[in-house]
């Protein structure tokens, strides 16, 4: 069965399928956070997420303890942890207070921030076609969100943008750190120190969860960890830019969950934005997969 499946799907397509699973799981985490946020403070939700993540990493941490106690490039680790905390907490704030598709769309501005930061800080060249695709995608995001100057809506839109900026900072730092640091070091430092940052404010506003809420909190941690593992596997099977484009499928999942669970119905402009956003992702994806098929075997 495994051989038949491997023959039916090429390695890049297997990566695409796993990326679709990963993105769906991440959207599901957002749904659980939104449900929990009605009673449980967001810092507490984030703390539980990190505790479970650390628990799952414990066997690897024990094996790699000698490496973990000798950190290098501390300034980059610190910046990466702060960026990850911004991304996670502000992402929770956004998904808990505005329509699910809007919160998801705002997260896609991470692509724009990564391009800008990479160009300014890492002197990476960003081609004209790539920049145009990013800008078209950003235009699609704005059509979906349709930001207004109403104080409450504007505040959560700004939170979503700041969360995307934090995620972009973390991504750029990981690019640099991955040259000298192992994956377990990167995962452990983020899991532990983001949890420590969330600890004090979560204790200040602590609410003892019911059994049902405790199960949801545990699910947030487990599903987040599984989604991250599946996503990393997808990156191992196919090109990073292909997986990054597949992540735009989050908007489809968000529309489905938003409609079924929260009765959220986008207007016609939002649907146009979704179409533009998907096109900005699918066209480069199709071209990349076609290019892989035409490469000669060696």
C-alpha cells in the first residue's frame, strides 16, 4: 500500500498534501482558542500550549541537554523568542475578536514583512515578479479584512498586523540561526521561553478550567505540536516556497469553520479578495510543480 501511494503521489505532491493537513490543523487551533477565550485568559491558553509543547519535547531535550545549556548567538535567540511571543499572543488576540477569515488573512501579511526584513537586514534579493505576487496577495488580504477606522476594529486589525510582523521577525531569525543551531535547540528555546514570558500575566488573571476547558487546552497544545511536526515534514519533502504558497489554503479552512461554527458570511468584496489571494498562491505553486516535473532525472 505504501509503495502504491508513493508511486501515485510524487514527493513534491506528498509535501503539498502534508502542508494542507498542517494548515488545517493550525486553523483548528485558532477555533479552539476562540472558544476558550470566552472564559480563559489568552496568556493562560498560551502558557498551556507551551507547557504541552515542552512535555512532548522532553525526550529530545534530555538527549540534547549538553547542547542546550551552551547557547550561541544569544541576541538572535532573544529576538526570535520575542517575535514568536508577539506572533502567538497577538494571533490569539486577533482570532478571538474578529471574524476567523479576517484574522487568517491578516496573518498572511507575514509574507510581505519577511520580504522587507530579508531585503533590509539580510540583503536578500527579492525579484520583481516575487514582489508583485506578494503585493497582489496583500491587496487580496485588504479586500478580505476591509479595515475601518472604528476604534475596536482598527485595534484588532493592528494586533493582527503586529502579530504577522512578529512571525516575520522569528522566521528571519530562524534562517540565520539554522546555520549554526540544531532544530531541537530552536524548538526548545521557543517552547520554554515563550512559556516563561506568558507565565506571570497568566498567573495574575488565572481561571481554573473546567474538565471540558482543560481538555480543550490540552488539545490546543497537542494539535499545535502535531501541526508543526507535519509542517516541518512537508518542508523536507518539497521546496519551501511551494509549502509557503500552500499555507494560503488557511483562508479556505477559515471560511468553512467561520461559517459552520460562528455563522460568519463574507461579503462579495471579501470573496473577491479570497480569489485574488488564492491566485497569488496557486499560480507560483503550479509553475513550481511543473518545473519539477520537467527537470531531467539524474
